[in-house]
C-alpha cells in the first residue's frame, strides 16, 4: 500500500531544525545548506500542507498553532526513523564488508588473491556477492564493487579505475601446439563464445571488427553462459577464448593458457572499484579498497 500523503523528507528535516533553533540561519548552519535553501524547503512544506507553520518575526521564528501540533508529531516520527536506522546500521560492524563482482572477476582474479587479504586483515568479516552485471543491482546490496565497465558513467557510485582493458585470444598450449595465428586465421578455429552474462564484455564479432575482420558465417563455435567455464574449456584444449589482460594473467604465468596472436582490441573500458555514494565507508571498506589498489599496482608495475 502506498503511503500518502507524504511530504519530501528534506522539507521535514529543514522544518524540524528550524523549529529547534527558531532560526532559518542556524538551521542552515547545522544542515550545511544556505539560509535561502532552508527557507525554500519550509515554504515548500507549507505549500504542501496548505497551512503556515511559522510566524516570521524579526530575526526569529514562532510556530503557528497548526505548526505546534505538526511539530510534535514530526519530531516523534523523525526520532523513530533515526532510531530504526541506527538499529539496522549497528548490526554492520566496522569490519563487516560485502563485495560484489561478476563471476569472471571472482573466479579468475579475486578468489585467488582473497587469502592474502584475509591473512593481512584477519578481523574482517567478508561476504562475496557474485552477480554478472551491475545494471540489476542496488547500491544498498554491497559496500565495494569490482566490475568491468565500458564507460564509468555511474552517478550512484564513486568510481576508481583499477585496470585498463586489453583483449586478445588465448588457448591451451596443447591447442595448435606452439603455433601463433594471424587474426584472419581464427575463422577456422573453434571459438569459445559467451552467450550470456555481462553484456558489456567484448564479443568475438566485436573483437574481429576492431581488427578489421568480419565475423565468419560458418565457424566452429562452442558457447557457455558464464565466462569462467569458457576459460576452463580453453584450458582443456577445446578452442580459443578471448582473454582480458590482468584477469587472465595467472593462467598465462603458470602456462595453463598462452596468447595465440599479438593482435588485441579494446573498447576503452576497464575494471573499476565502485563505492555507493549514499553512505560512509567503514574501516573494512577503506582497507579493502586500498588493498585492491595495491594488488593492481603490483600487477601492472610502476
């Protein structure tokens, strides 16, 4: 059931601060707003109610009879709201942390490194939330996000770039032996294709297009809806998969996969750390963000 009528919350907060200080100016100082902004918000509330709440006197405010009745209820309800909010917030300690990321980022990059973070910060309480795509998520669901974005235009989040994007084909050392291929020779190979998941990730048709090539009409194709499974298929010698630099580095370093061609492509995107704008970061968020940036510096070099 929709709760109505309900005035804007910021107007109620401005009204409560003004009646407590009997001054728009001092209310503005408390709320870090201009005096005119507080006055407008109170006028907006009075317009919504159709009744004056204050008698404006020289350098002072006095409640009208309607204002007095309304003030006692508004104060009580705002106090109850603050109490309920604090009760929810206190259950998240300063070392509680929810980290959101895609399945590819989780499996290929974050999970192999998490033991280091836990060893360095044994008191942190970590919850991992794996969702393939940021679009269906609410900022209230997580504290720190780690996602690939083509464009970091996310007004609900503070965004910090972790890695730039570079995409190139990789395969098992057993697939084609030690041969390298030119991009145009990939048309005859089994291409491991992502048919679901993070839609922002580059597809084979886009990669080939960036290298001036059409997507072959007749080609061997093996698809899956999660990127980590495609990487494992490549490790098993089942075809060629697109690899994202930094995400795939561990596989290249230990020889499970090798780069098949010197050609690469990029949409200009990258991997980003996201923090919701609507709340303060606790100690765990700050520690984890600094740790992520340090891991990136170690991987990319100076």
